[in-house]
């Protein structure tokens, strides 16, 4: 938990309480439904919570914004972002129902009224969103083709509406076709821990009519 307050010094007491409860909640649910590897559950705050909050280092979502988290798994990056942005609305989806069960239980336990979690595929989502977020569920070109029509046309943030994609490793070839639309952020510029040395955040602007 200290790793969060190290980088985010303006958390409210309610946010600190909600973040601090994530560990016990995920440890409990992970014994029933495996949504986080046993190795990673011990590094929950660094590898999942702080990693998710990298998005908050480049944008502060406005109240009333709607964010779609595709392939949320156990609720990342959606749950940490929903805690951080309590006046922003989040829809978390995954094609695996048992993972969505965990997300719903965690959101209920934390009284996150700005979270909706659904067992569905992105192709079946009709709503438009200010941003689509995800943590490397597939190759970047495939992800763009899956979600680009889900982005709303009206911008009201400092960054243009679009995709915020957390990804690691070498993906230079994947992003080459989108060079004019994207900005790549090195997470090691935000967080000092070794885990973030190869981690990136891609912002891609998407313009829909």
C-alpha cells in the first residue's frame, strides 16, 4: 500500500481505505477463482494496482466521463481507476464469467457505485465511451480493430478521446501503422521500480463521426 502513497500523495481517506482493502479481497477471492497468479498476488500493489494507475499519470478523467475496460480479468485497470476517479463511470467487461463475478464482488465490497461489470464481448457493446482502456489483452492492431468504433466523438479531456493501452516488451512493429495517431509513454519515467523498466502506456486518439 505504501507504494501508492509514495507516488500519489493526494489520496483521500476513503481512497486509502478502499485501496488498502484490495489485498485481502483479492487474496480471498483468488483462493476460490484464480484471477491473479500466485506470484503476482504477493506483488498486487506494484504489478496490478500501481500499473493500472499509470493511466492517471497522463490524464485526469473529468466527472461524468465514461470509460470501457476491455478484458478486465480480475478488474484491472478498471477497479483501481474507479477508486481514483470516483466521479467517472467505468464499464468493465470480460468474456469469462467467473472473472466478472470477482469484479462485481470486489466492487460491491468497496461500495464502488461508479462500476458496472458485465460478462460480454466488446463486439456486443453498443455504448460509446470517452476512452477504452486495457492491459495488453491482444496485439495492438487487433485491439484497435475491436474497439475503435466504441469511442465517442465529443472530446472534453486534455487528451483526445481514444485508446489507453498498457503493454510491455517490444511492440515497435505493432504500432508502426498508427505512428501518426499515438503517443507512447515509458512507465519507468513515472515509477522507479524495476518492474516498470519495460512497461509502456500507449495513447491513441480515435476520431469517430
